[in-house]
């Protein structure tokens, strides 16, 4: 009979370790899900920021082109004035 008690005790130990390992795995999975959620939100925010910066860049390039055209027009007028003098 003592042998059965020993085997039953071993089974209880294995079950307890299994449950402990399962809880640890569950905690790690929960932490991983949280990290994934955080990264998803951060990625979405970065994409929105990138879209905003791309739009801002396009606007600045357009304004730069307008200014360049105006400066070239002024230079052309100045040259015309010099030649007319």
C-alpha cells in the first residue's frame, strides 16, 4: 500500500507542475497579446503620422515650386529692365 500512496503523490506533483506551467504560459500569452495590441496601435499612429507628413511635404514642394517660379519671373523682369536701360 505505501507504494500506491507514493505513485498518487507523484501524480499530484505532476499535475501541480503542469498547472503551474499552464498558468505561466497563460501569463506569457497575455503579455504577448498586450505587446501586440500596443504595437498595432503604435503602427497605426505611425502610419497616420507618415500620411500627414507626406501630405505636408507635397504642400511644401508645391509652395517651393511657386516661389521658385516667382523668383525666376522677378529675375527675368530685372534682366529685362537692365537691358532696357
